[in-house]
């Protein structure tokens, strides 16, 4: 019981801290997080903030789509994010930048400059080089209770 309480407190504190840093000006309750995520309060799982920068040939690069896969997910990513213009990214589970579930992930990348109506459109400037998570060495290990910053990737 104590372990579940600690995870709940960590989840709530992480979400509140991240929201404060993301420009939200009010505290968000665990119930509100569950409502926004479309899950029951008891179904909320611990998230761990993970942020960093993606560089291409040494230059921080925007519009790089990142996909996270688990062994169980097969060819369907369990999470996706996109780098900002300065190359920075953060993973999101329930709320903006709240993080990833603890676990081991394989990553894939796609760089699309042309975007249309919120969809990934246009050619992959990497020409598929990093698209298959089974054919590259990019991994992410997310440890419970330990926010990770500067998780950087050089492509």
C-alpha cells in the first residue's frame, strides 16, 4: 500500500511541477489529470519526465518525429513526440511533458519539414535511415522516480 501511495504522490508531484514549468498557472488535481487523460484515477500510471535535444550533424533540429516502441508493441509505437525548432523535445503520456512510463524503449526517427494540418506530410529527410527501431541503436531506458534531462540523440 505504501509503494502505491508513493507512486501516486510522485505522479501528482511530477505532473504539477511540469505543468508549472509549461506555463500552467493552476494546480491540477489527480482527478482532473485522469479526466483529461480519459482514464479512471486508479488507472493512472507513474510517468517519468524525459527531455533532451535531437541534433542532426551537430545542429539542433526541429520537426524531427520520435517514436518509442516496446518489445510488446511490435510495429506500433507506444509514444510519439516531435522536436521544437531548437531541437528540444519532451515526451507526453497524460499531460504535456509529463513523461513516459518506466520501461525499456527502442526509438525511431523521421524528419519532415513540410507539415500540413497537423499531419506528418512531406518526404522524410532521413530517407528512412532511422525509421526502423530494430535496425538502429537508439534506445531509451526510463527509470521509475528519476526524471531524465539531457537525453540527447545525435543523428
